[in-house]
C-alpha cells in the first residue's frame, strides 16, 4: 500500500509510476548521446589531453618541473591529493551512513555520489605515485611485499604507509558497494535491450533474476557493506590528517586535525555532489527525481559541516595562543598576515562565510545560488589544504631557510589532468550506466491523486 504523507514532500514528484521511473532513467542509457553530452564529454577529454602533456613532461623530466624547493617540499601535489580524497567522502556518507539511518532521500543521489567517490580516489592516488619521480622503478615499494633483496620492508610507523592501506581499502569497499547497487538496474536494462547491448548488460548483471531470495541477499549484502564502509567515513580522512598531525611542524602538530579533516571532507564532498547533480538533473531532465527537497537537505549538511570547519579554524588560533609556543603562534599569524594572506582569507570567506547563506530558505532552495555556492565551497576547501601545507612549510624555525612557493605550468597542468580524468569518467558513467538507482527510487515512490485520476 502506498501512503502519501501530508507533512513531508514526496521524494519523487510528477506522479510517476514504476514504468515511468524505468523509462526516464533507462532512456539515458538506451538512447543516442545528446549534443550537450557530446560537448561536455569533448571538453573534459580536451582538458585531459592538455593535462597529459604536463603529466608526460613531469614523468620524463622529473618533479623538478614542479615549483618545489628545499623548504617547500610538499605543495600542489599533496594539496590536490587531500582535496580529491575529501571530494570522495560524500559518496560513502550518502551510501553507507544514510542507509543505516534509513534516510530515504539518499535514493536519488547515492549512485552518482558513489561513482564520484571512485573517480575522485583514482585522481587522488595519482599524486603520491607521481611524486615518487620515477614510479615505474619503485612504486611497489609502498606495498608490504616480500622481496628478493633481503628483509627490506616498508616503514609501518609512517603515516604515508597508513595512507596506502586507507586509500586502497576505501577504494575497494566503495567499488564493491557501487557495483552491487548497479546489478538490479543492469538487469532491467538487459531485459529491455537486444543484440550486443543485451549481451553486455547481461554479463554485467551477473544473472540477476529478481526473485525474492535474490532481493533478500541483495539487501543483506548492502547492509553488511554499509556497516563495513561506515567506519571508513571517519578513518580515511583521519589517517590522511596524520600525514601532518604526527609531524613537529608548527601549524601541523595539532590533535584537532582528525575531526577537522573529516568534517572538511564531508563539507567539500557534498558540495561536489551538488555541483554534479544540479548539472545532471538539467541535462538528463531528471527534475522529478532530484528535487528541490534533495538539494535543500544537502545544503543543510553543508551548513552543519561548514560550521564545524569554522569552529576548527577558530580553535586552531586559540590553541596556538594558549600553547605559549612562539613558533606555533607565528605560524598562524603568518597565515593571516604573511605573504599568503590572500589564500587564507579566500579560505575563510569561502568556507566559513558563504555556507551561512544557506540559513536563508530562499537561497537554500535556489538552484542557481546552490550551484554557485557549491563551486565556492570547493574552491575554499582547496585553499584550506594549500594554506595548511604551504604556509606551514615556507616559514619554518630557521628564517634563513624561508622561501616562497610558486606553481609552474607543470603543477597546474597535472591538476588539470586529474580534472579532465574525473569528468571524462563521470560523463562516461552518466551515459552508459543508470545515473539514478531505479530499484531504490521505486521503493520510495508515492502515488499522487493527479496520476491516479488520469
């Protein structure tokens, strides 16, 4: 029996039937690519090709192509690594945590968020590998593998090794979770298809038959994977924060980093989900499935996490003052008033001030305002990572070693490469895979009197 709440807005509007849901979502996979999709895909592929020039130059010449120096040994590479890992955090939160808490509004956005997680982690993992200089000679040394050169092992005390385990686990669980959710929808497309398409989607659906026992196993596996993935929401970015928090560098050596990084990751991740879903709902005409209600709920999460991040910024300054450590105090004064003051105040404006605009319902439910603010938030979160990394390194204990970091064309080019890769993969996913979970949307479908009358 379908029940329509008199209080809550329906999660799917337009009086859709089960057939409508299947048709509206499957037609994007079954039909020919639209002109807008082609233009977007070619733009992303062009950025990918342009960035590949910088990547190839970096691999050929070495990381001396970057703007690094003896003082600032980490800069854009680790900034981008942390930023991309943060982008991927919303997928796990929406898929796992909201599933365990039975939040039905996740059904229209979880698949795209999960795909975004996988693509973002791929982009993030590239930077530590590239930073090795010649990864083909030694990337495998990051893995705890026995070798023929004697008892030579990785340093298990290094947080950089913890990153390897955290990111690989995160990627593996996210990939399995994403694919398991796709299987029922692959079977739906298989049953509607003919010829080669039927064969391909038949293989991808793993013989799904839609029986009651199959659905029971599917739901059981989803809950188990959600239980496994939920700790990753907290652990992955906590371990990434240990790259800095376990050091003795002023501005890094602080215990607030783990919760601060986790909140910031969810903050930036939800902003990127909003950016992608607003474009997707417009291009694929999915306004009845990704509604203003979904956008408003995601904006509320951004208000909460943005406020936590703002409190963390204030707490950092307070603890630096309260510690009485002169080097720590200078590190934070230098952030706000030193040569990189523009980056610090860009971070504060984008991450602390701009999300507070979502307290106004008119802005919170505006498509244009939400899209613009989601871009602002992700710009601000990139500046946050840049401020934490570069401003803490460029003026350390020894004034004679102070130096400035200036990005080169190779720095910018490699960053553009990851953008091109991310959006190329996302556009391919949106065309050849169902971008919304048909099976889960049908489970929350509510009838409308208008549709029944027709």
